[in-house]
C-alpha cells in the first residue's frame, strides 16, 4: 500500500514514477483527463507491486481556509473547495486507479476539511460542524457508489455525530453513518493508530479493541513495535467475549474476501 496522492504526499519518486501534481492542481483538470493520468500513475504503482492506493482524499476544505486547515488545505491535498468539484475529481482519480487494477482508499471519513489541527501531530482535533446530512459527505458517498474498496476513518472527534468518541472508535460514525446511511460494503480502515498524537494517550492494545468493537476492520499502525500489544489485546478480548470474537472473525474474513477478489491469495 502507498500514499501516492501527489504534491507533497508521494511516497515513491525517481525512476519509474511520474511526478504527480497536488490534488488541488489535479482538481483544475477535466475529470476525463484526470482519470487518464490516474490510470498511468496507477500502472506505475502496479509495476512496483503496490496493489493498494491509500487515496483519493475526499475531504472538502471551505474556500479561503486552506492555511488554517493543517491536515488537508495547508498541504493542498483537496481536489477543490466544494463538494461537487471534490466529487467529480475524486471519482475520476478512483476510476483511473481502478483502470490500472489498483484498489483504492477514500479518506478521511467523515472529513478533515473543517478542522484546524492535524491528528498526526495534535490531540483533541474537533469538527463541530459536520452532521449526518452534511453536503460535505457527498464525495464519500460518490466514492462508495464508485466502488472504493476501502474507506479510512479519521481520528478526529465530530461533536454533531458523536461527541464522546474519536470517529475511528465510534459506532455512530462507522455503523450508523458509513455502513447504514452511505451503504458502504467494503473495508473500514483506521487512520494511523500508532504514532498519531490523537491516540497517544490511549493504551495501544485498547486502540485496537476500540476500533474493532464498533465495526473497524483494518488497522493502520506506523510503529511496528506496537503490533504485538495490539494483537495480544485483540486475542484476549476475543477469548473473553464471544460477540467480539465474531466481529474479529468477520473482519478477517472480509479482508480475505477482498484479497481473493483482487487475485492476491495463493491458496
């Protein structure tokens, strides 16, 4: 997997990889042209044996607020400043990656375009605006309808959705909004639960349990040293709780089904 968004967020550079413009610059292209270019970028990833693109970013940053929006706007990671532009270009990027045979990850649900801090570096990042009927959810709905294999859930708090939990730990966000309202059937993946400041005050094992309990399926963790504690906590909870054990089994099965569909299983 790779964050190969363009601009400042390119993990692969050099021979074999075309420099990708920022998402904001991509948003100035015609969607058909962007789809064609994304297919080319996806083919380069495919040639490098990368099979999962951790993009597109479907967050909408309101006009004139780029500088104040540290996770998205300040880095020019948004396709535009309104839901329609982000939808058209985000879907074009998604379709191009699919044309190249890449699986994709729409992020950062339910949106980081209207927060100030970056959850990687700041704790207590809060969105006090987004509602369950918010127009800024339209790009995510379009990504779901467009066949995004994964949706990444953020580690910010959304006070009008669930004031008591980070989104990645919220049943109201994952089950009620993403699954039930938006109809997402793919893999629910967490934004980083390893190095992110947003989760630094939570025991690593508890982070894993708190993500799986409301329906999370794939954990992103920057520090490999935390994996044993996470696996241990998940195993212990599964041994003590039959309901949780079924959730864990369902998550693993769902991931294997996706790998099978993508031709990634050898058995």
